[in-house]
C-alpha cells in the first residue's frame, strides 16, 4: 500500500515473483501479456459459473441426474470448461448435508467458484471440519439438525467437489436466472444454505 | 506408522475458524497465473505439475509453512520447481533479485 505518496518497498516474496516472472519472460517461457491475461481472468471469476450449474440442476431433473453422474461432462454441456479434473457434485437432501474441504492443501472447484476464500485454506478449517463439522458449521451460523447426517468430502489435486444445495422453499415459480442469483459461494462449499431472501 | 507431515492437518485440534477473506493482490494473482500457465491448465506448457507444486510446498519446514502466506508458499515452490527442472538457475535468480531490488525495491 502506498502511504503519503510513497511506495512501500517490495517484500522478499514480491521480489521473488517479479524476478521469477522476468526470468521466464526473458527465456521466452511466458509473456507478460499472457500472465496479465490469466491474472485478470481470475480476478473477474466469481461463483457465477457454479451458480449457473446449480440453477440448471434445480430446474431440469434430467440435467441434475447427468450432473450427479458426471460433473465434468455436465459442466461442459453448459460450455463451462473444467480442465483436466474430475468434478464430483454432491447433493444436499433433507437427510444429508454435504461440505467440502481440502485437508492437505487448498484444492477447490476454482473453475466454478473463483479463487478460494482465506478461511478455506486456514489451518482451523482444514483441521476441524473433518472431525467436528457440526461445530464448524455452527461457527458459520449454519445449524444442521441432529437427524441430518453431515458428509465431509476431502478434495484432491485431481478431484474436486461441488455441493448442490437444497433449493429453498417457495421458489417453485422462479426462473432459472433468478434462482442462480441466490446460489452463493458458501452454499456450494456447504457451509451455508441457499436462501430465497 | 508413518509420521504425519506438517501440512497433513485433517482431524487435528485447532482454534475457531476465522471467516477471513481478502481481495487478492495483483502479485498474488500473477503467481497464480504462473502456476496456471506453467502447468498447462491454460495453454500448451507442461513445465510444472500440481504434484511438484505441492511437494515443494510440503518441503518447507513447519515454521516457514506457518509463517508464510499462501501465495508466498506458492511463489517459493514454483521458483524451486523451475530450478529443479533447470528452467532457471539459482545464480540467475540471485542476480535477478539483486537487480529488481535495486530497480523497484
């Protein structure tokens, strides 16, 4: 951050980033334009792609079956690229609530949700959600009744999960587009429900 | 019994989840972009695998792992991978870091 018009010096790791990138550019491995284009693309990428998939599944039962059978192919059907990954979509029901984590690192369905929030990568979330998911969800303000089972899915480098949240009550006459507007990132991670309000 | 490595934290006791989020800085997004490009998630290059990225992150000592931010770990790991693959050398990197620090630091 700049203060009083003075730039803060680069940190050691920022220095490393600039140096690594310049060396790779000098060697013709990457170009600055390519790096900027990808960085900008990630900046604009939020959970809209995931929301589109969920809203389609809520309104088209046949699509939902295909999505649950093969998440990667069902995303490609909507023109969404899921590069080199197996996507597994897990459906919330009145009996089962699903939540995703990556205990070893930070694997996340970024192609559908954008970059993960910091807490998803934190020691606290990664350590505890597999052991005491009900308590962790409560910290997110999400109370799961005792009679509802919680399934925690641990992602890997090659396989990502996406939660298909429950469609809120009283949304029967909503359009797919309107439904997509209420599908939040957190509902697709499984730490919050999708809400109509 | 294999001893658990530092990054392997599933099920261990830990504190309350702080629902922290920050908007990523441009340098962090560029680190991410380097991973995407070098690994061929976008484009044709196959100069880095996700397993290499992880291996070199996991090779950081526990102290460094905890102290460094997420993309600090990534940039260190990607740089290490490029040295291991001979794409860049440690000498080139050292020279470049001195040059950049004089110029931009």
